[in-house]
C-alpha cells in the first residue's frame, strides 16, 4: 500500500462526507508504480488521520487543494467501470457507489 495518493474530483465536498465513496486513486510513491491508478471504495478524512495514507484532492482541471486528507481503502474495485463508451467518468463512479 502507498503512503500518498491523489484523486481528481468534480465536487470535493462529496468526498469529505464521511461515508464510503468510489474513487480512482493515483499512487504518488516514487518508483516503478508511481502514477499507477487504482479504483477503490474508500473513506476520506480531513484533517488527515494518523496511520492512513495521505490524499491530495485535485479539481478536474488539475488544481491541487492545499489541505491534505487521508484515505482508508475499504475495497479495491475492478480496473474498469461498466459504462457506455465516451460517457462521463464521474457518473460511472457514482453508479458504482450505489452498488
């Protein structure tokens, strides 16, 4: 497991709701696996909790929120979401959350 991740979010407040959400995390650990993406069901906390990996939230255009969070991964999800080709990625993640 990585020590640091980042994710892109259309609505960062939805991630900070305290409930499980579906995210695509990008590993920031230096080395061969840097920038590896993984789909997960997780709980995001702000302020960061000790013992949990750090999470940086970026807007859809890449602006990084200056305040870090932490992420507790509940479940790793399949590499691809079921969706119509060229459909909205964030909508596919929301549908995966309801399952």
